[in-house]
């Protein structure tokens, strides 16, 4: 009997280590998260040039800057910096985000009934949607109407790209004067969120209804129409459903929010089991790319207020808060500090960043920053008792 119990105990231990590794949720408080978020802002600000363009990526092992660029990630960084200003009141974040907007404004295309950022070639939905999202965050936080005309102009561009079923074509051709019938991976969700944010700052103009149509498409048809074998876990969809007014939250949309919360929670629980050494490396591989972890963190962070405030989702509240705090703990721990950066050739391109196997990119900071900002009110509530 004792022998069999011993075998069972050993088997259980092997199962625990090999199949379900323990989560690691380092203790963290609000001040540590604020400091970490400010350091991420510092990395983005330090890498911005006089035109408003940001450092795209950096390989620290061979001290090499990636000179490529991506306009959607530019728009996303601008958006996250405006979020940071709203939460942290960092003037450096506002200044850098405003300069990033000016970088885009130099290349505006005026179609008469709409306007949009045209970085060259076909006019893309994703960069415009994220630029608009950032401007809407700025407008809601500051009340400054300086960009109102541009915001409505980009909003009309997004609506022009929207199809009757709620899908959104990814770009528009200035040669043919028509939308190109093709889809982007994330631009649909980015457009939906930008429209939902416009409803928040310009209520009653129909932006929320437009965003809701695209949200319904994402919840019911997108993956099949666009040829995916599984549901795309879209953090922009989470932002959208969390931003829409309560009057537009149908049962379908709330069910979609529940599904998204479940995915992000599972993804972050798996990430908390990664340590990147010993047998854990073989079973769970290295800690994930920061941008990937960050999208799950900001996705569940975006849903937090909705989950806490809506009776249909309130049963998720404690689990959502737990995931947000756990993720903040291990991402603060994984961030490069002033001390850990000193041994590298260019410490200013290391400090405040998150690296994946020796490389960091602007969207790594963008997505993790947004996730950390979502953790600050959760921790503040916990610490206030």
C-alpha cells in the first residue's frame, strides 16, 4: 500500500512539474508598476527623432538598430503614449505623442468627404485607426478640440472602408479611387475600436453603431470569411466592447467579451508558468515575446471596467483582477533596469525595454505599457483596502 502511494505521489509530482508547471506571480505594488510604465515611456521618448519617428527596433547583442519602420506600430505607440499621459500625467509622453501625430499630419490625403494619413502608396486602415484612437484618448483626457476635424475625417474614412456586413477592407487605392477588397489581420479590430472611441468623444453621431457592426462581424463571421481555422484572439475587439456605451452592449457582444476574457486569462496563466530554464524551458520554452504578452495583458485590462461594472460579466471580476496583477508582476520583473542596462553598448536603448532573445521593438514597449497602465487602478484599489 505504501509503495503504491509513493508511486502515486511521485507521479503527481511529475505531472505537476512536467505538465502543469507552477505559476510565478512576483509580488508587485502600484508604485513599482508606475515606475515600470514610466521607464517604458522613457525608452520610447529617448528613441524619437526630431521628425516624430520612433526607434523601430534594437539588437543589443551586436548593437544594431533596425532601420525599418511600420506605420501601424507608429500609430500604436502614439496611442499608448496618450494613454500613459492620461494615467501617469507625464508631460514627456504627451509631447512625444503630439510629435508623433505631426509626423503623420505631414502626409494627409484629402478625398473631399474624408481624410486620412497616407504614408505612401495605398492608404491603410490600421495606422489611421490607431492614430485616431490615440487622438480620441487625447481628446477625452484633455478636452482639447484641436484635432476634431482630423478625427472626424479619419472616422469617415474608416466608415467608407466598412462593408455592409461590418467587415472592413484594409486599404484604399488612390489610383482606382476605391477600397481594395482584402483584409488585414488586426486592422478590422483597430477600426472598430477607433469608431467606438469616437462615439465616446462625439456621442450621437453614429460612430458607435458603426463600431458595433464591425464588432458583430468579428464575433460571428470574421474568422470564417477571412479563412482562419480558429478564432482570432483580438485585443482590439476587447477594447471595442469595453468602450461602447452600455446602450449598445447586446447579449452577443457581452458573450464575445466573455470569450475574449477567457482566452486572455488562459494565455497569461500559461505565460506565468514560463521561466525559461531547466525542464521548464523544454516544456514551456522561453518567456514569450513582449508584444504578444502585452496584447493579452491590455486585452484583459481593457475588459476590466466592463467586467467589474456589468452584471452579466461580474462573475469574472476576481479572476480578471488576478490575471492583471500577476502579469504586471512578472512583466515588471522582466523589464531592463538602469543597473541591468549598463553593461550593454547603448544603455539608453536597453533601459525600460523588454527583450525577446536579444531583440526589442517599439511595439514591445507599446503593448506592455498599455497592459501595465491597466494594472495601476487594480493595484490602487487593492492597496486602499
